[in-house]
C-alpha cells in the first residue's frame, strides 16, 4: 500500500470516529493529512531554469554618508 492509499484509509478511519472524538479534534488531526494528500495527488512540478544576473556592490564610506 502506497502513501496516498495509507492517507486515504487513515482519513476515512478518523472521519468514522468523528462522533466519538468531536469535530475539533478530528479537524485538527485531518488538516495536515489532507494537505499531504493534496500534495501527493497534484502533478509534479516542471523544472524551470532561468538566467539571472546578480549585482553585488560595496560603496566606499556609505555608512558615514548615511
């Protein structure tokens, strides 16, 4: 059983316990599980490569001028 299936089973089990545990407890426990499940279900991000230019500058006596 892969991680996605495990999360789906765990979510279903917690939902079944909602009447015993209460909404606030179940909702708190499910928040991170649902977030992880959404990440697993989403398609992988395409790699992006971009050319960037970085400028480093050191101004002489800038501290005194400011």
